[in-house]
C-alpha cells in the first residue's frame, strides 16, 4: 500500500482553514493509503520556544479533534514526532548534505520571519525547518504528502535532498515524495483575509453555537451593498465564497437572490451559521467526550509511536548503511 504522511504543528486551536486545507484531505486519503498523521511538536518548538507551556495541551486537543472529525485511529498511525528519536538523528545526517543556499532560497523562511516578528525565529533551528520536515517524510518512505500550496517549496527541497543523497552515496534509500494539493488553497477568514490564528478571523473546529452565529454575522459582505434593496455582487462576498465551498447545492439560489436583492445579507448569514452549527456541533460534542477519555487517547498515541518508531528506525539504519556510518 502506498504511504501518506502529514503533520500539524500543535501551536493552537484548529479552525475551518485547517479543515479545508488539511483535515478533510486526510479523511479521504485514509480510505486508500497507509497514513501516518503526526503531531509536529519539534516544528512547533521552533517558533514557540519562548513559551512551551501550551504545546502539550494543544497536541492533545488537536488529536482529539482529528478523531472527532473522522480520522480513524484503527486505520492510521497517529504519532508524536518528538517520541520518535530517528527524526532528530536523520535531521543531522541530512543537514550534512543540504547546502545553505537551498535553505536561504526557501520563500517560506523570509516570509515567516517577517510575519512572526515577535517570535524571533531568525534562529539556527528555524533555518533548518524544511530539513526536519524532509526527515518526517523520508523516514516513512512516503509516496504522497498532502500539503497546502505554501508548503510546495518544502516538498521540492525534500526531493532535491533525496536526489543529492542518492547521487552522493550511490544507494537508492529514499522515495521522492509527491505533493497532494487540496482543491481549495486558502480559506478566507471573517474579514476576507486568509483565515489565520494571528489575524483572529477564524471559526474554530470546536466553536460553540452562539459564537459561530456571532462570528458569521460579523463577516464582511459586498461592501457596495449598503441598503437591503441594493443589488449584491456575490463574487466579491466572503459569505458567498463559503456557500461555494460548504453549501454548493445552494450556491446558485444564493447568487440569484443576492443579485436581484431578494435575499438579505442577514438571512444569508443566518442560514450559513445554521448549517455550521450542525456540522461543527456534532463533532464538537464528540470531541468533548474524547477529551474526557485521556487514557484512551494516550493509548492511541502510544501505539502509534511504537509503530512509527519501528518504521523510522529501520529507514535510519538503511541511511547509515548507505553513508557507511
Ligand atoms: N510544515 C507543516 C505545516 O506547517 C507541518 C509539517 C511538519 C508537515 N512536518 C510535516 C507537513 C511533514 C507534511 C509533512 O503545516
Ligand atoms: Fe453576500 Fe449573501 Fe449578502 Fe449577497 S446576500 S452580499 S452573498 S451575504
């Protein structure tokens, strides 16, 4: 069976952007592939090192959420990166062969330093972020990596590292992974910018009903539509964008109603909020139950860590043999 691996940094609560960009994809992929889904805590530490007090809590929270949204722990290996020692060992070995120029050319590096100014991530470790990500992928002989567009450069770097390794040591040790892109590259947040924790414009995957309603009602719409009787322009309205993603079957009706001013924005938002209350609500309640079963979740991760360790340490041995270490 072909292998899929993906990871999430446990730096906060997950939101609809994660659902669209990552989690919904995972749920499809688990039907056909051997999937490894990882809590990327070493990666989280790279940006959060000043205050690590919440990472454990978010790891637990995120894993419960994956399961409540449909990740099946019986089919997939759910594991914690920091519990599989091979990741760090390979991180050093691949660092030997990764030219500095490849990393400094990575667009995400400069971009993130600019965006996360207060985190001071102009560090040695953060510079190597894509190398560690390559280790995550390569240790499991991953064929497919579901990623957002922003991560494509990391995957390309990973493929370059593979080719350089094979060229240097003349032994086919790794598999060159392929990206699996999500159909919707970026989900807009409540204010129309990309949905993101740092913009505080998100709807959490465990949001309470009243908050869902309040947040959706606060969404920006067509700015030119000042009065109820003004005709709307759905194509520039974020609420409409949500209909096209989450409620495709109503999309055309909404478009017609909006453009002819038969549909009001408040009613349009209310209907959207109601469907999110159903969608998020059922999963939120399931998650609440899971959060109470601490031992059950811990056992899933323990078992996942054992399975991940078995695969990863075998690959690491192959790497060392190829390098004659
Ligand atoms: N860099 C990814 C992100 O920020 C998280 C991640 C870490 C990852 N290791 C990975 C994703 C390996 C895919 C494969 O979303
Ligand atoms: Fe947007 Fe709906 Fe208002 Fe049209 S009616 S502008 S689609 S919120």
